[in-house]
C-alpha cells in the first residue's frame, strides 16, 4: 500500500471516529423535543376526544367571577359539550363542533365561572367532563389576574379589577401631621 492510500484511509478512519463520538453524545443526552409540556401560562389536559390546551382562569379575586381561556380541540366525529365545574358550584359549558376546535379567547365563546375559588397565582381544582364519551377528570388550573396586561381584556365584566398601585399620591407623614 502506498503512502497516499494510507493517508486517505487514516483520514477516513478519523472522520468516522469523530462521527461516532459526536453521535454518542446525542444518545446519552435527553432530547427536549421528546418531552411534552405546557410552554405557556395555562395547562394541557386530554379528556376523551377533547384536547384542552393553554387552559387558565383570569380573575380579580378568589370570590370573584373568572373567565376560562384557552383552546379546546375535538377529534371525534360528533359535536361535544365540555362542562367545567369550579368552586362553590360554579359551572360553565362550551360547545365544540366535530373535528374542530373552540377558542375560549374569542368573545363569542366566553366561558365564565361565577366564583374562581383561588387567588392569583394559585391552582384551583376544576372538574371537566364531556358528553360524547362521558369521560370526566379533575384538573388543576392556574388562576391569573390582570398584572400581565395581555390578560386585562379577559377579565369578566362585573369584576372589580385587582388592586394595583394608585396614581394618586398619598400625603406624606409631615403633611398629615400638619393638616390634622
């Protein structure tokens, strides 16, 4: 074997060796794309033919009404009604057409619970059921307030907004003492 051939074979062996070494890293490193998770503020849940995605409740307080927002996908060939039961008997129903979806963020499909049952930042138990296959489950749904401006438009009407910093300056201690 001449020198040029030996050089080519050595180079080929080195390339194959490097390829095997780097392929081994991918074998032992967990792949994030294989792990499904909610990459948003809401939760995900599967309920028979229904897929609930990015579900959360926007409310100004624990004893205030809360609007459920997110998306509900129906993979069945029948129209399905989703029922959500929250705190103190509050309940809302959402119709989802066959092989379609309903966006609860739309104004036409508002899903309002009369009582949230949890303050902002908490998780509340919501019993969800669907009438197509009569599957039901209890899911823990996050409650958010209007601290994040993107949720202000979803606060149910009739709710008192959550307390925030006031634009009216408060009197200083010396002004209060001098005035009274």
